[in-house]
């Protein structure tokens, strides 16, 4: 897993991604943690290389993709 360096976000505390397995682990500021599966590798790589991208904006865009599934993990 690759941890995304802290960026300003009101909703997201931290994101860890794995472009090989197409998984993103997201911890929200509320304390809830979700595992997103089948996330586009292009989307993950874009997040990793673009330091100005908002974490909240990124996860909202990912959630809208029909192929992505997510599950509450904590």
C-alpha cells in the first residue's frame, strides 16, 4: 500500500492505495474506514502523482463509478 501524503480535506483523513490490486483504503474524519475495490489504476496513479488533487474530490469521483464497490471496514 502507498499512503498519500497529507492534503487538505474536510472529509478525508487519510488514503492508502494499491494500483496493482486496484484497492483504496479511506479513513474519513468521522472515523469510518472504507475499502474500495476495483478502482481504476489510472485514477489511483493520477492521485499518486498529482499533489494538488483534493482527497475528498477524488473519493467522490471514485464512488460514482459503477464498477467500484466499497465496504465499511472500521
